[in-house]
């Protein structure tokens, strides 16, 4: 355990100014965000930062207005004589600013505008400052408010705590920002807490943004010889890659992530050589091995998207228990991990070769001279610096040094000196602060890159098959499912312990408790066949979890107690036993059991909360309060259960106000506290705590889930009238953003459904919770909800999603009908039009019908970029290019990092190509040329990051034709030559995974051939057209065979593209009728296929 109060504090002789904390209401220019989407967003394989991009149970925050206004934020400033740190709890608890007061250098990127973009896991994200990515990269709540508190310590240091409950995995995290008098170091104590009975995975990277320019360098430790990218697929010699020093920002011409292969050093730094100042990160490499930097690349569009005037930035990241992304480690049930990360500014020494929390040293040897520099994080009136070569002292000085006054010296070296014999050192008070000798690099072989996980059937070794599934599970693979690997293993060996345990846990996560029980019993059958006490008690513990969730407490008790025989499972098992005893009303026995849980794991946060409640129940209130104070310091100072327990013990006004404010502002925490009392059978406590927020404001802003819990608690206490009243109130609350996230609420909602069969909301909410876990059950619940209240559009939309992901044409028809009903209500949702048009496209609905519906609802459609993009795309297809271009110019579009559903740049190119060809046919050649040239120059408001130049070859070809028609042969030839001046990799992406030409490559080969014929150059042989015909026919047949094999009905785009390629081949051979037939077939399969329509128009 790393605690703030226990850090060693060095002794200094200089006077020290006190640390101050100020709360400031600060107006910051802000690009306003609209309300998040009130529709639940389920998971269908979307990837985010290389892992599953699961949004639910959070809303989708993609409603960016891109309109500048002003907004007042509460900033917390932590300051001493050397640094001033700004903290923004309202936006993720991030460090918002960090100033070196000795030279006014912003040692983290200081934003002067809040300008969100679609980069976060659930949408809105801002650059700048220090972002905490826990338990996923660009975590879901990075743009949301978090809890915060402040502490003062006896040594004069002060701490700001920020933290939250992360509701996807129900874990908590907290970070304590600490400044000490006389120190330039910002200490960050990080705590990550698995509060659940299941093992959870977590990733933890601190993302430090810094201002960057041509002089900026990211400095990995000198021992670093290799770097890699995401997933460790490839490795590169560091720092010179392709003859460029990639540690310098100026040499990164495109976006890049560089991870140092260095698990032996404690620092990573960034340095601006132009201003001779930088940023230092220090962390114990045994715990925090990750060292990474990311850049968008020089002059990237994202620099403009994310700020107005603050310029480009790059990110220097450090990762705990991980050295790559995605790269997750495990937290066992009720495990907490704690560690330190620290930052400080450093200046005046030209870079760094070694550093720690006391000091940084730089030593540059060049042309017979050594340049030596030291920076210290505290003031020393009498420090000693030295540079030695073996036994010879080259320089030794007594100096005064402090964070505002670094030391540098230039020394002429003896001729023939080996720089590796040098040793630079600084000492103070008889203690060496830091030293450095140039590293003798022994070449390290290139590491072996990781490979994508193969298909289950291809993995012959059973252990490797299990591990493949575990990697898929642990790394949250967006495209693969662990159960496919473990089911394959169970086909080979039905009793395999690892696979049965893994499958059991997967089913526990999905609240399929009886199925989970079967798998655990299978594992135990093998484990106990020859043993009374198996070494592996994991399935025993999880069997207890499955049984307890089913209400089979006696059986669960036996399983948990047997699991306590294993040290590994002692704490979670004893805690679970304590909950069961508490459920049975045996508080004295429960207290004995929870003490044993804490003996086995002194950081079991849930155990402290339960113990405090049990002490209170037994009349030992003073002990409970002392325990809570101890537990808050030791585990999580922001834990809401601790706040609830303190109020229940004291009923003091200040405790009440803090609790009510916290529960009101963080209602998922209210539900989580309720679940804890529910798990332990403390019904009256749960009722009392939840009633505080209901009584505070009359309950008008309280989540209906709080009322459902209140109704359930009241029923458990045999208070029938209050139970009915609470449940009735729940059914009347607004349903927007009500996305349950707890397994405990399943029974709460089921009992509410039984108690009030006219309540349409309870089955709707339960369906939301279960869809990603049990889609069939969710489908039935939504059907029941719609039968009770057929006027709620989101239920129909959810039913449409469920139908759309069932196989068969009939399901597709029902999906469309459900969404058509959803958009028929007053005040339809913009999202529903985008989703409906997606279904129409999949069903091959006519372009005319699709466009008509969107145009009739344009005011609503325009509120959603994807829906508006659909309308623009269809307008282009139907020849309404002028209107499409006008819409594209009408607003600033928001795009997702990695690509949006609506490709703004491609739409711009398509619209100008369509209009240009129209002008060309009308013999308005100058106007045509203007459009062809404009097609490749998308305006800034489109933020056209995605590939918009796929038509580049075609546009050059048609530009040449237009110039030729004007008689300007020289310009025509230039344009035609431009078609084949491009390398394939510049325009088409080459080949697909099967090695065949992609559609774009074939299309561009076709236009290149035509261009070469125009200028009488030898182009591809006629065999190229024959190859297009053959490959198109083969691909069309393969696509036809694949249709309807499994899963939802999808548009026949693969087959349509194959027919289009064959048509190009026939067109190249002059077989116009065969070409027409192929293009017509393509449009029959995909009625909005613009390429095929343009080709037909030209015939």
C-alpha cells in the first residue's frame, strides 16, 4: 500500500512557502455540447482504441454543436512556490494546467478553450492536461464530472482527491494530487479498486499532453533500443526509423504511437529545446513499465479540431501494470492496487539522461567536450556536483541549486577519453541525488511481434487454445469471443477445468447463473475426482457466487467455506460468507467472518463497509466510526458507502449534507450503495440512505431505479403500501438515460413487474440491462413493455435492433416496421432516422423512398450527422449535387477518430464528381474542370480525415477529357499522366486479405488504362480487363453463397461490387451490353451504389 502520509520527506535548509488550495469559478470559452443520446447503445463489435467499444450503460455523447460560447467551470488550484496545478473535476478530474512558476512554462498542455471532439470511448473528449485512462484507454467518463475532496497533512502538504465509480465494470478509481512545501514535484497516488465478486481486467495509462513544435523531443531512457506500436505487432530500432530520429516531433509526418521497450528505468520525459524546458515523469518501473508517446503528426487536421489557438500537442503516456495498449491486467475479486506516478517541470539542462524524484541529470559528449546539467526538485544551499572519468575528477563544485536555478557546465575532455568512463553526480546533505554514466549498449535482438489470434479449430494444442480464448477475453477483443475457443476445447475434452471455469465466469458476467453453475460443477467433478482438497479452488468460489445469486444461500455457504481452504480465495470467500450471515440476520457471526476476510486482504474495501454496518448494528458505533476513518485513508477517500455508513452512525447534519450532495450528483453511486445493502440483507439501511435524496428535492430528479430499490426494500420490510407507492413513482419518472448496470437490479425489477403489471417501464429497463447479456430475454421484455405502453418510441427502436440481429428476411421486415413506428410518433429522435435508413439500405429499399422520408423530416434529421449524411449521400445519388454541396457547406461536421459512418470528404468528392460529369455532358467544360478540381479540396468544416481521394484517378482522367474538349492538349496530357503518376499504395490500399484487387484498385486501374490510351502510352494489357471480368464473376458467386449463412440480413455490397468490377472489365473491352448488364445487377443488389449508377449514366 502506498499512502500519501507515509512518503519519506527530505530535510532542506531553505525557507519554504506553504501549499495553498483555491477553488475558483473560471469562465472558459467552450464549444457547447448538446444533450447525450437518450437511446441505449448496445454492443455490435465496435472497436475503441483496439478493444471493445462498449458504450452501454453510459449514454452516447456525440451531440457536438461546434458553436463557441462561454461556460463557468469550478477549478481547484493546488500551488506552492514552484508550481501551480489546475484540476478540473467537472471534466474527468483531469489536471487542466500545470505551470512552472520559475519560468512561466506550461509543463502540461494548457488549453484556453474547451473544444470536445469524438475521440473518447463514448464520444466527447478534450485534449490537454493529464487524463486518467482507467480502466480503459480514453475511458468512458473522461468528459464527465467526478467526485473530489481535499486533505491537509501535518507536514504542510495538501492533497486533492478525484475519483469515481466506473459503471461498465463497477470498479472505482481514485487519484490523490499532492504538493509539498519546497518541492516542484506533483505526486499522484493512484488507487484502482475492484469492488465486485468477479475478477476484472483493467488498463491504467496516465495521458500527459504537452505543447509541441519543431524543437520538441520525447526522451525515452538511454537504454531503450527498440520501440513498438499498438498490440506489439512490429518492432523498430529506436530512435532512428527510416533514417529519421522519431523522438523528435518534427519527423513524425503522420499519426504514430511509439511504445518504448524498456522495463528497467523509472522515467520518461519530453523536452522543448527551443525554450530549454520540459516535463518529467517518474514512476517505479516494476509497477509502471509503460512508456509511450502519441502524435497526430505534423500539421494534422486534428490540431485544428481540438483547439483554436493553443497549437499542436503530443501525448506522453505512462502505464501501470502494462507496457502497451490494449494490454490489460487482472484484478481479483475485491482487490485494490495502489501506486505512485509523479511529474515535475525541469529546465535549463538541454535534456535528460537520468532522473528520479530528487533530480535530473543531462550529459552530452560531443567534439571533445562534455556539457553537464543538473536540475533539482528542491532547493539546496550547498550541493556538490562532480564529473569523473574513472578515478580522475574533471570537475567538482559546491553550488546553490533550486528548481528555478539549474546548474550547467561545459568541460573539455582529455584526448582519447572513452565517454563510457564518465560519471556525473550531484550530492546534498551527504546523499547522492542522482548520477549518470553513459550507457554501454549491448545490442538486444529484435523482439518477436505478437500474432493475431487464430481461429479456434486451427489451434491444435489444448492449453494454447485455452490461452487464446483468455487473451480474447482479457484484451476485450472487439471481433472475437472467448467462448468460441473454450467451447472448441470442451468439444475435445468436456471436463477441461480451465475451459469450464472460463465458461462459467462468462455466464456469471451475463447473469446466466444456472448455466454458470453447470460449468463450475463440471470443473469440480474433475478436480475432486481424486482429491478432497483440490489445489485449484477458483471454481469452488465462483460456484458460491452463482448459487448466492440464485438465492440458494445454504448451498452457497458450503461452497464459499470450502473455498476458504485456499489462501488465494480466502478473502472474497469469507466476505461472501459474511454477507450470507448478514442476510440471515446473524450479525455477530457475520462480523467474525468479515474480520477473517480483512485478515486475508486488508484492502478489501467492501469488507470495511460491511464491517462498519455490522459494528453499528451491534451497538459499537464508536468502533464503526473509527473503522470508517481508517478505511477511507487506507482504501478510497471518496467511497460513497463509507459516507452512507458515517451518516447512519452519526445522523450529523454535515454528514447528511455530504451524503445527499454526493448521491444526488452521482446517482449510479446511489444505486451501487443500494446494491451493497441488498447483497447483505440490510434492507432498512438501504431504505434510509435512498430516502435521503428522495426527501431532499421531492424526488423529481431521482432515477426511477432508486425508486425501484426503495420499493424492493420496503417490500422486504413488509411495508406493502410504501412499496407500492415507490414502485408507482418509479413508473412515472422520465425514462431518458435510465440504463441499469447491476446484476442485483434484475430481481428488483422482476419483483416490480410482478407487483405492478401495468408498469411498462420496468420491463423496458430490464431489457436494456439484459440485451448485451441475454438478447432473447431482452427481446421478450421489450415486447411485454410495448404491449403495455405502445406509445414509447425507444421500446420500438429497441425491438427493431433485436429483430435486425436475427437471421431471416422476415426479421428484417419486422425490424423496419418497428423503426417506422418509432419515427411515427411526435418529436422523433434523430438517431432513429439514421438507424432506419441503415435498415432500408440493408433491405435494398428504393433510394426514392429512403430520400423522401429523410427530406420530409429534414429538421430532425439535421440534428444527427449520420442521418444528415445519409440524406446527403442519397441526394448525390439522385443527381441533387447542388443541394448536397449546400448541405455539406452548411455546418461543421463532427467526425470520430478512426472514421465515422458518414465520410464527409468522400461525399464532397462524390458531389463534385457527379456535378462535374453533368457539366461535362452538357459541354460546359470549364465548369466541369472546376468541379473535378474542387472534389479533392474539401473545406475545413468537413474535417475530412477519412480517405476522400478514392476518386483521384477518375477525377484526373475526366479533367484531362474536359481539357481535351477545350482543345488544351498540354493540360489534358498532364491530367492524364497524373492518373498513373500515383503509386498503388497512395490511392487504393492495394490488395485485400485474399490477395485479390480491391474495388478501388480495379476502378483506378480501369481509368489509368483509359488515360494511357488517350496519350498513346502502353498501359495494362487487355488481359487486365479479362482478369476484372473473371475475378468479378468469381467474387460475385462467392458473395452469393455467403449471403444468409448466419446473423442479420445485410446489404449485398460484396456481390454488388463484384458485378461492378466485371462491368468495368467488359467496358474496357468495349462490350457495352455486357457491361450494362453487370452494372444493372450491381444496382439491383445495392440500389444506392453510386459507382455503378455513374457507369450506367455514361453508357
